[in-house]
C-alpha cells in the first residue's frame, strides 16, 4: 500500500470523503460499490466487481466461447478485462477498458462491427493496436445494473461476426447476469 499524504476526518455520520484526484485515478464514480477490508488497525477500500467475484465462472465462460466460435473471448467488468481466452489474450488481461467501451456499457448498448462491411471498430482498451477486424460487445445487465460485458474479437481479414456469434455472446452475457439474480 502506498501513502498519499492526504488526511481526512470522519464526520458525525461515519463518512469520509475520498479526494477527487484519487477517485479519478481509480475510476471511481458516484454510486460505485466499495468493498471494505480490515486488518488490525488498517482499513482498505476496494472497488467491488461482481464479475471478478465470479472469476472461475467468468474464465470458464470465456474459454467455452473461444472453443465454440474460435474468436478471442473477453469478459470484463465496468473497468477492466477480467478474463480472456484465445490467441492474443495475454495482451488484454487486467487492462482498463477504453472510454468508448465504458460509454457503451453505461448506455447498456450492444455493439457489432465488421471492418469487411465498413464497420467502425472501436478500441477495447486504450492504446490498443488496430489489428481487430470484427468485434461483438454485449453488456452483462442484472437488475438494471450493467456489471460488465462479453466481448468477441477477430483479427482475421474478411471475417464477419454473424448472427450465430451474436446470439452466442448474448446467451453468455445472460448466463453471467443470471448468476446475480
């Protein structure tokens, strides 16, 4: 743990204000759930990710998606890529999602693009190389809250994500969402 040098007092209701600089660095927004950890006289707050809590199940889902459709399969929460399966996966695991993906998730919108059809491929992570030729992004929504997304990527020229791949990604997102209902 790294000391920030910032000191805050607890108010009469037990609240502590997290400074804006720290909230933006950690991508914390109003309403984000925080998990609280204690160890003797230490208190730690961590952004809670329901998808990360299902890590084994999420990674199994990504592996199954990759096995069935052959595309790189990613499972992310609303901040980072949690699991990846397929060729090129190591370059994605743990990376922050791009602002464009974050906006799609906040609007709870699905997105499909094929460069072979002139579609606009959006970057999944900031600074991602533009080798992706087709993508499907499906939000994982449970109880009205977006928890993350299922993403399928192809790097092969001329490959189009068709209706069956879209249905498979939607099914996977629904199954992951069902774990929270």
